[in-house]
C-alpha cells in the first residue's frame, strides 16, 4: 500500500468512526470490559487449571459470563481444557510462545 | 448493476429454498436465490443430527449448499434483502438490497486472519449467542460462501483487519447497494423462528441461565458447538439430569399459538437419544401432554428412546423456578394422578414451537396461524393467493426436513408450470434437462 493510499484509508476510517459514533462508543465500552475480564481470567488460568465456578469465585465475574469468555478464549487458542474436576471441565492458559 | 432477468426468484436459502432452486435450475431455468444472512444453509446447518436416522446434519446440508453455489443456473445473492416487489405482467420486478460486507468477495480466500486479528469478541448467533466470534469473521466453518463479513454494529473501525488481510480484501468503502431482478415467479422459503422464550414467563421468561431453547442444545450436541461438549450455560457443569418440557409455546391459547408445531416431540426424542450417548450417566426426562410421532420410522424411534431409558412423564408443567445453585425446579401436574410434583434438574430444555420468520416486503395474505396463506392446502399446498408466488418449507407451516424437501420440490414444480404457461421467454436449455 502506498503512503497516499494509507492516508486516504486512515481518513476513511476516521470518517466511518464519525458516522458510526454511537455504535463505536458502545463497542469501545464493550472492548474495555472485555480486556479487563480477559486479563483477570488469563491471570487465574495461568496460575493453575480451574473450573468455571472456581474462576468465577477468584475473579468475582458471574459464572455464566466466565463460561462465555472461556468458550471464546478456547476458540481462539487462549485457554485449553485440562481434564475434569467432578462434573466440571478444568481450563488452563494455553502454552505461550517463547 | 443492470436489471437481471430470471425465471424464478427464491427468497431464503434454507433447505427448502435450496431444494426449490436446485430443482428449477436442473430443469434449465435461471434462478436467483436471495438469502438475508451471509451464508446459506438456514436452520438445518446448525443442527447436530437428524431424526429419525441420526445422520450428521452437516454431512447432508453441506453438499446441497455446495451444489447451489456451483450450479451454472443458480445466481446466489447472500447478505441481501428483498425491499419491494411490483407485479409486472405475469411476472415481478423485485428490488433487492445488498448489505455491505466490507469485504471484496472476489478477493477473500476465507483464511480468517482478519478474524484472529480483530480485537473485539461478540456473541455468535450461529451458536445461539452462547459462543463467540469477532466483529469480522467467516460466519461458520462450512459457510457458503466461505467469505468474511464485518458487523458494523460492533466494529471499532480500527483497521487492524485491513492491515492483516494478506490479499487486500477488506473494503471499508462499501455502501449498501440496490439492484433489480425481473422474475417470472417467486418462491417464498423464508423459514421459521422459535416461539419467543420471553413470552413463557412461568418458565423463567428467558432469564434462567439453565433453562435453554432446543436450538442451543442442537449446538451443544454438534461437534462444532460452543463448548465442544454438553455443558450447562449457567456455570459450565456437565449436567447429570436433563429435562424437556414439551409444547412450551405450542398448543397454547394464552400465546395465540393453538397449533401443534409437529417437530418438537421428535427433536426432543432425538436430543434425548444423543444425550444418552454423550452423557451415558445422565438422567433424561421428557414431560409431555401426548407424544406425536407421525412420520415414517418415527414411532419406532420413540420406542427406541424408551428402551434406552429416557423417562417419559405425562404431565403439564405449571412453572419453572430455580434453587440457590441455579438448578431449575420443575413443578408438574401429573396427568394420570392429578398429583403436583416438584423435581429439580441440572438443565431444562423448552421444546419451543415453530412460528414464521419475519418476511420480506412481499405482501401476501396470511392465515390465522400467521403463516403465508394457502387457499387449497389439501390439493395445492404451495400455491399462495397471488398467482406466480409459491411458498415452501416452514414458511408455509411447521414441518420437518423430509416434508420441507418434498414441499420444495412441489413448489418448484408449480413454479415451473407457471413459468411455462405464462411466458414466451422460455429458452429452456435442453442439454440441462439431461445433466
Ligand atoms: C431444535 C430443532 C431441531 C430439529 N431437528 C430436526 C431433525 O432432526 N429432523 C428434521 O427433519 N427436522 C428437524 N427440525 C426441523 C427443521 O429445522 C426444519 O424442518 C427445516 O430447517 C426447515 O427448513 P426451511 O428451509 O423451511 O427453513 P429455515 O431453515 O428457517 O431457512 C429459511 C432461510 O430463509 C432465510 N430468510 C428468512 N427471511 C428472509 C428474508 N426476508 N429474505 C431472505 N432470506 C430470508 C433465513 O435466513 C434462512 O436461511 C428441527 C427443528 C428444531 C427447532
Ligand atoms: S478478508 Fe482477508 S484476512 Fe479476512 S478471511 Fe478474507 S482473505 Fe482472509
Ligand atoms: S476494523 Fe472492525 S472488524 Fe476490523 S479489526 Fe477493527 S474492529 Fe475488527
């Protein structure tokens, strides 16, 4: 991509952010919340393998929300399953690349 | 885009719409298939296995989706909506809105690099919002077309996807576009929705995390489901006790849905059998008013479920509450004894009924049940009150996949006869008749 192209793309994106100001604001708030939750969950899953209720208790995030995040993080390779503890699957942080 | 001239327009790319399009296209007709979602496949591609054969749903649906895209006589328009339909002689002028994907489909290879790069995670309706994907994504692993789509509702317009895309396919300059199709006939195949869970306040009204809809359970049972196994959404527990509440939204005067939805008994039995395989130690109970197994092989399927140990309890579920651990408590009036019993389960599935999906701007009279009206259901079940417009699948009434396919072929046959009778413009390619 040339510099002029890059510039015009940047302008276009700026314009889109203005046109979609309301949804962008909502999305930014959502992203902020997601980053915070993901950070907290990553920290507890890095420590040791945990079930969803255990991670919920450690972070104070409701268990249904933890499960939703765990499903998302599993899909994108951030956490992996690590066996079962009673009726609950355990999750841990996926191996991090060196 | 110039006006396109087609023999038929099919609205809706579920199993019924795909089958109608294929039947007409095989006869040499030019068919436009318009689907509002970014992929064809409809509900069927989201299901796990089909009753009564327990064949893999994806294995049946994917080849049909592929046949549709590769057929030389089918012109597929995904992520499009019908805006208006005007009568034009014996045919129709249809205005179609192409929603922007913000992705150049001629360049996109479906590699999903953009999806991995996008920072924002959003609920995935393919998994009934229990799973996630990103603001830009390929809709699901077997989507047709296998192309990315960006959701402007969640996009931050940060440009990361654009920088990541190896083939420069992201196009932020795309705008909604309208184009016209002239078609000699229309087939409505817009499908169904579930009766809204919110209307069943006595069953939690959608607020209890461990009371779910049956399409969620289909996703849990599918190999590509959100958790990769059956877990309850409230806290990720593998359920040891699962209950089905039949007629949750059908045969219900209070909701104005007085009809039987035809598929709920069979899908509940199917899911019970699949759960029996996935969770061999789990207790599975089906609370029912009466079991309706009308199709070929269906009664045997029901008997097999009983033999496998699924418990069928005849009773009317009055309400569902939950205990402190969010376990659903089902209050049921036993039909035979009149006794009122409370039972606690780990997970409850509401066998919600079938209602018509929202329809495009084709003004067609509706029946008292809300489905597109068919004046002679006994002799011409696909013929609507508007000459040249036909209806198929669950847009016409609740039905299963087998009946949807039969109905789709019937609608195609009606459309074919109509086109032949009413138009001189029938350069049917003879070779195509013999492929
Ligand atoms: C939980 C559950 C399990 C089931 N299991 C089975 C089973 O095992 N076996 C079986 O035989 N049947 C089963 N069924 C029934 C089966 O799902 C239906 O028979 C079948 O999917 C109907 O297909 P259809 O094409 O009519 O509708 P749909 O699959 O709903 O397709 C309609 C298509 O039209 C599109 N559309 C809607 N409105 C518009 C519009 N305005 N413009 C453009 N496109 C539009 C939709 O996006 C969709 O792609 C089950 C149903 C449920 C609820
Ligand atoms: S838009 Fe680009 S990065 Fe995204 S799937 Fe298509 S080719 Fe891959
Ligand atoms: S521009 Fe939108 S879709 Fe692309 S990466 Fe950013 S948020 Fe995701």
